[in-house]
C-alpha cells in the first residue's frame, strides 16, 4: 500500500464521519418539518456513514431524549 492509498482510505473515513455528524445536526435542527420518509432516508444515511467508520448507530432513532 502506498502513502496515497493509505491517505485515500483515511479520507473516506473522515468524510463519512463528517457527513454523519453534519446530517445528525441537520436532523436535529430541521426534521420537525420533514416528511417521515425523508427522516428515514437521512437516518439511513447517517447509519451507513457510521458503519464506514466502525460506529454502530443501529439503535439511533433521531430522538433528543
């Protein structure tokens, strides 16, 4: 594995965790006005990005408390 290959793997993980964090923040701020189907789509995207970085968010339901 080259340095460039290693960096690309790490960039993919950084992007995935940043996307998951940004989507959760957007979900918290805006989901009250979203349709349920869109809420499900965003939650699925967050969970998929979490898997990329080895985080298990399968129990996350989008609730603040």
